[in-house]
C-alpha cells in the first residue's frame, strides 16, 4: 500500500470537480437549469468550501 501526503487544496479541488460533474451529469448544461437547481448546486459547492475552511492556504 502506498501512502502519500496530499495538499488540502488538491482534495478540495477534486471534491469540487466531483460535485460539478455530478450536477452536470444529472441536470445537463447550466443554461437549462431552473433556479432551484442552481441554488442546490451552489449549496453543494459551499458545503465543500466549508469543509475545508481554515485548512487551505489563501
């Protein structure tokens, strides 16, 4: 088993990309999103940011 250190920034970016991909796969292109879809997406993105608040260098 390989153990390696990863930066919090890298983990956060990977999680943000996963949220983005999941929403685009499920709802399609943003131009077709209803306001509630955009709000749900922004909430999911904010949860990822909140999870890493204080751990990521500015």
